[in-house]
C-alpha cells in the first residue's frame, strides 16, 4: 500500500505501524471475509501483540475505516487533477462521483460496516488526528463548490461549507439506497445526486 503521507519527509513510526496493520487486516478480509476475521487474527497475522493492535485500533471497524481512508488519500490527487480538467461544476463533481461509484462497486461488501462505524463516531472524533488519513469527502466537495462559485455557476448566498455538507449527505443517501437495493445502479444514483444538487445550488439569473 502506498504511503498516505507526503513524500517530502519521513513517515512517522505510528503511521507506518497503522498502515501495515490496516493492510494486513484488509488482506485477511479479502481472503476470509470481513465478518469471519477477528482482532486476534489480525494481531497474529501482523506479528504484533494484541495490546499493540488495540493501542492503534479499538475495533475491527476502525481498521477497515483506516484502510479505506488511506485509499482515498492515495487516489485523491490524480482524481482531483482529472476533475479540474472538466469545464463545468457538473463535469468536475461528476468525475469524482463516477470514480467513487466504481470504487464502491468493487468494495460493496465493506459499505455496511463502514457506514455503521462512521455513524457511531459522529461527534466523537477530534477535528484532527495526526497519523490518520482523513476520510472527509466534504473537503473535496468544498473545493469543487468553491470553484463553482468563483466561475459563477453556483449561488453565493450559501457558504461553501454548508453546500459541501448538503452534497455529502446527498451522496450518503445514494449509497444507502444502493446498499438496500442491489438492482440499483450506483452511477445512476450519483448522476441523480449531481442533477438534484445543481438544481438547488445553481446561480440564479437576476
């Protein structure tokens, strides 16, 4: 797994340990199935004491979330470069969401435990945690929305932060619908999100 930290400096030992634990755990999940793997098995496979594993991750879901966030951190720069080459807000956010749809389709079996864990953590996580890659797509959406406001495509009477949260929750709703109904197309659900969001957020002609 590629490092989630900047290439301009050494990776902190704590992050190196977390990266390795998460990669070992994910390989176990892929081999045996997420539900079948225990924290003890992760510790054994990683050749660390149980206490060491629990010092970094309190529960199995936290290991999974860390691995997912590391993938986001790894893929984010090239994805944003591709998105920013698009000429419109819809094109930029659509590029991000179509890539997200492809990723989730390949990792659908992990969506339910990941979402449960994230909901359980609402209001409990500190604003920043060194050595933990950020999960927050909100910052990605905020960057795209800010660009859309500057170009005059999106309304400016609502803050970037507010609009980014709205878009974030719309995408979460699409994920939950797709999780509940396997016959749905996540790409189509995300396309509906883009259209719905743009209808409400687009700049109004005086």
